[in-house]
């Protein structure tokens, strides 16, 4: 199993949180909320495309909407393979942080 990058992990996490509202704009807003950083749409789309090619997410087009001039939003859903990989990276993260002394993290 190949490890997820941190960006891929964050995107999968956001898609899971947003559920049926997981489209680019909302994913970007959730990323900003979680990381307190601004994310470029280009970086998000490149990573989403990579996740889809790897089989971690599926995408589909929603209905046309008048407020978007008839354009359809592309929605994303985490696949069972994506969930499996996300669970694996969570186990690895927990193991990595488990025995690390807290005082090391408090130094700034």
C-alpha cells in the first residue's frame, strides 16, 4: 500500500466531512478552516485528479444551476479504497506520535 501525502490526507478528510457538499469551492473553504491557510484552486484540482486516478475518490457532475449559468458542479466522494488508505495513514500517524515526549512539541 502506498502512503498518502499530507495534502491527499487533508483532501480525503475534507471530502468525508463535507459529504454531499464536497465540491471544489467547499473543499477549499474546509481546508482553509482546518489549516488556517489559503489554498489555490489549482493545487486542489491537481490533487483531486491524482486521488481520482489512484482510485481514492470518485467524481460526478451535479445538476445544472441557474446561478452558475447552467454550469454543473463536480462533486467528490471517497471510495472504500480511499477509506482504507486513510485509516492506514491514521494508524501510522498515531504510532508516530504515541511515544514522543510532549515537551519537545512545546518548544517554540
